[in-house]
C-alpha cells in the first residue's frame, strides 16, 4: 500500500495525532469494526527504540522537531506591560512535546489524578473572578466517572484508594493495579505531614505494577519522565491502545504524516485531511468523520490554518473562539536537599535507593478559605518527587556559584562531586487552576513560517494574578513540610510561566456556540463530522495534571461517535 | 556578529535551551584524540583545548578531557546536522574573539603566548559576559562528554560515571537505537496496517 492507494479509500474515521487524546477513539472505533486511519506527524518509535539515552531524550531534538524547521512564536508580557512576540528558534522556549506515535504520552511521568466534582462547575461553586473567563463544564463528574474507571483498567493505573476530604466518588473500591514500590522517603513525608496534622495520600500512576497482556510490569528503571518505557509498563496510548487497535485489522497508521489542512467542501462537513509525506509531497485522506487530537496548541493551529469560503477565519471559527482560553496545568515548583549525613547510615542507604518512587501527594488544600472575605476559594495539589536522575542536566545546574558566576576547575569539580554523592534532592510540584483569560491563546503568526511554508502557532502565555496568589499559599505549605522532614536549602518558585508539556484548552466545549468551539460531545458546533478529543476541550483544568481526564474524555467521545454510527 | 550582540543571542538561545558545548587545560594533558574529520583548524583547536583543560582539568581521580574524549564530542557536535547552525557558529565565533583578545592584550597570536599569558587571558575572558557565556557552553559539552553513554565515544571506560558513582539507566543505548538511527526514522515513509510490521 502507498500514499496514493490510501487516498482512494473512504475511511470511517480519520484521526489526526496519536497521543492521549487520540488513542481511545482509535481503539474503540477499530474494535467496533470501523475503518480507522491515523495521521501522525512523527515516526513510530518501537519499544526497542527506547533506551535510557540522555542525548536522545533531552539533549537533542529527537522526539520533538528542530526549532529551525518548526518554530513557534511565544508572546510574553514585558515589565512595562507590553506584549513581545519572539520565535522560540531564538529563545529556546519550546512548546513542542512528543512528536511520534503515542505522542507525549510515551514520555509522561504518569502522575495521574482525577478531577473532582466541583472542578466541573468552578464558576457555580466558587463564583466569578474578575479578568478570568471561567465557565462550568457542560457535563458533570458523574458523566466522566465510568471513563476514569475505564482508563484505570485499559491504560493501567496503579495506586491505593485512601479516604480523604476531597476523595472523588468512585464506582470501584480500589485501583486495578497495586501501588508501585516506594522509596523510604515516602514514610518520611507521611510522618512529617502527620506531625503537621496534614494527610498525605498515595499518588496514582499510569504505570502498571503487574504484567498485563504483552506489557510487562514496571522494573523501576529510574528514568521515567521524558523517557520511553522499555517494558511497556507506562500507559502510553501507543502500547495500551494503538497497538491493540492494530490487532483488529481495522486500523491504518501513517507515521511521519503532518496534516496541514482540513478541507470542507460543504458548510458543515469536512471531506479531506491533507498531509505532507516525509518526502514533502502533499497527499490526502477521505473519511466520514474527522477527529483532531494534535495537542492543544497544534490542534488550534490546524483549525486556524484550515480556512475556506465557509470558514474565512479558520475551521469551526466563525465565532472567533478557536485558540482562545488556552490553559496549562501549573502553579510552581520547589524542593530541598536531603543530606545523607543527617540520617543514620541505614536510612541514608534507603534514601539513596534508585528507581523506586516517592508517589505522595497533598490534596488537603484543594479548597481554601480567602483570609479577607472568608469565602471558599479553589486551592490545589502538591505532588512530591525526586529530582530526575538525568546526570547531564543535574551537572549543568551546578555550573554557577551562589553569586551567579561560572564555576570551573577544581571548585566546580568539588561541587559536582558533592552534589552527586552527599545528598538527594526532593522536589515538589504545585498545581492550581490556571484561570482562562483573554491573554492566553493561540493564533497564527503572520511572519514566521515552518519548513513547509505554513504559518506557525503564536502562543500568548499571559496568566491571571490569582494563579500566583494560590501558588504562593501552597508553596508555603510545601516548604513547611520539607522543613519538618529535615530538608536543607529549601526553595520554591511560583511563576506565571506555563509548563509547555501540560497544555489544554483552545477549543473549549460548552452549550453556547458564541463562547465555545465544541458541543458537549466534543463535536464542533458548526460542523457535523469534526470532533476534537485532546485536551483542547477543557474550559478549566482542575488543580491536577490533565492526562487522565484527556484519556477519559476521549473514551466518552468515542462512545458518542459509536452511538451515532450505530444509529 | 559583534561580541556584544553575540551575548544577547547567547543568553536567549544557548542558556535557555541548554544547548551544549564544553572544554579545559593543564600543562601535561594526556593525549587528545584528534578526530579524522576535524572541523576546527589547528589554531582553533589550540584555543579550544586550552580552554577545555582549564575549565575541567584532570585531577586526582577526576577524569580530564582526554579520558572523556571531549574534543571528539565537540567535533561531533559541530558536524551534527540536527544541531542548529547558529549554535555551532557561536562556538566557532567565540574562538575568533579569543584570538582577537590575544592580539589586543599581548599583540601576539594565541599560539605564541606562553602558558602564563594564556592563563591570564583565560581569566580575563571569563570576566567578560560574552566570555563567560561561551565558556558555559563549553562546560555543557564537557558535562555531556562526562556523563553521556560511552556508546557516543565519550566518558571512555565510564570514567565520568565511575568518578561520580553515577548509576546509568537500563537499558543503555546501543547501535540499534543510536541517536543517528532514531533521527533517520523521522524521515522514513511507512504505512502500518499490521502488528507484524512492528
Ligand atoms: C516529559 C513529560 C512528562 C509528563 N508528565 C505527565 C504526568 O506526570 N501526568 C500527566 O497527567 N501528564 C503528563 N504529561 C503530559 C501528557 O503527556 C499530555 O497531557 C498528553 O499526552 C496530551 O495528550 P494529547 O493527545 O493532547 O497530546 P499528545 O499526547 O502530545 O499527542 C499529540 C500528537 O499529535 C501529533 N501531531 C501534532 N500536530 C500534528 C499534525 N499537524 N498532524 C499530525 N499529527 C500531529 C503529535 O506528533 C503527537 O503525537 C507529560 C508530558 C511530558 C512531555
Ligand atoms: S520501567 Fe517503570 S520507571 Fe521505567 S520508564 Fe517504564 S514505567 Fe517508568
């Protein structure tokens, strides 16, 4: 079969992208006997292609595009309040994530948390915040609960349910996979929390702790986030869904196929997806239904690029909503050093044990009370984790002295040696609701083009001051806990700069076409056969990482598409 | 590019993107392997080796740039089509600014300076913003040669890992999933319809 042969077939479903948002649709529709084609801009890296190679994983552009070929423009506010746009080819502020079959889900750390019932109705639960475009979701937690459970089984989530103040209602008593092995530090965290009258809870992971079909259990490789998994324990959409879809004989995957245009030859219908082959030729796919899941930024970009006489401002964008209300899963980061000398030899040895996880989270502050008004306000989550084992990155962070001067020679070597041998850094990550605002959105840049000559995404990354306020409250709590457990050199940083790997929004769903792009089933209001199933649909993101919700929602939409096809 | 502009570019491109580069100098280095397909001219090599050795000298138990094969790594970097051309040019421009500085300060070419003069020049250059930025890039390359997998002809006999007692991840990369092989996969035409193709 070649590219020309593909254009002669009319597929039932064409899915653009193959990450967390795409996998469930690919899986469910293939299993149900429909002909599915997947257009994925990156290659299909096989499991044997993954190793613990820092050069490949983080030092060079392998899993992401070269920024000279495919830049994005990032627009930031300067100290004078002016918005300055700069290509990330110049700045290095890379908003690309995994570009390959399975997308970023191959490289995620798999910290998985469900949203909570109130996260589906942030506006009604906590009220309006000036300058934020908060809206309730058109569905409730109960609509998504069965799909969260489905993800636990199909993607594979390990953990342990513990009763706590903000535990989400569950239809099953516990996770299908028992918790992963933990480092001794988890006990220290629990003890410190308990001394402070706080409750830590085990953090679920999208990592299987027992074998599942042809996937092997986690072998605690010590290099998880940013690395592909060599045992297929990590719940990437590639191994948990797309490989399974392929077994049905109904699924065709076209790697290295970059989609650049969705053609609509009627006012309400997409007819073709045009893509570039690796040789640079333009080809197309015909299908009855199109599903876009290219990750939030690139999904909005593709719709904005797909202009035609019915949609002069981009597909599904006659109300000017595409790209708007981009959000990130963010808040702040911090950490502290655990010096081995501060512990007995036996405990120090346990703390140094590589591979096994920390897997602790604090959700005690998921809801806070405003000290001024006394009203309830949304708080967030604090996750604890070890500093990544990546040695080059660790070494690079030791380059400078406390005054910001470059170290070299013996002083540098001594510092490196001490850093690698005397301590282990425990870190924390804070997640608050990134409030959607008019200053966080995707548009097309009118000057910068990619290597194919197409306009690149311009990402304005403004934040709401409220995010910082909540981040600071949580950072203070996290620092308190770090101190209690004996960490030194404790620090934290709360900023409005978004983590580029945790993106959502841009095509939010809602009941009103004037303020949303998608309806409650994630179908474009204006088109009868276009769906978006990555994180773009989320109007607000809860105070956790997004991927469990992205997977769950995509399973929900797959059911809606199936219902429609069976009609 | 003028030196001052260059600093600006560096701060934005180099540091934030953590794009690598490395070096160092002691009086009696172990032999440096000169790559067959060397990109730099011998005079440029001279400057780079002095800086590499100075930044990361061989010390008691600490592997120097010869054991780490840093110069070969730098050469690979300069030849890597996947590394941005501006980053590579930046590295080379830095060398010419050092050569200019040698002329300005001592009215001599770098190769004609004695050890003390080179040492003085090194210190002087590190006080300049552009010099510090350039050296920082060299250090990043040194760190790569210290801690990347020996598959890439660096960290020879795992000397870097052994020194820092670093435990590498498992599996380590091999010829099958070598950086260059994975890059090649990004341009491979492929249509997958069956599990047996994987
Ligand atoms: C290092 C890292 C750690 C992470 N850790 C966590 C974590 O601990 N917990 C968590 O919840 N989340 C985590 N994430 C985030 C998680 O991976 C994403 O939320 C999730 O994968 C998003 O799903 P998606 O479908 O939107 O995008 P992706 O999974 O990135 O998939 C998008 C796919 O679309 C393809 N594509 C883009 N444009 C086109 C086009 N024009 N044509 C064809 N294909 C296209 C891309 O190549 C990609 O394969 C992490 C991500 C990274 C990178
Ligand atoms: S083996 Fe475990 S720790 Fe290693 S990448 Fe896979 S899931 Fe992560």
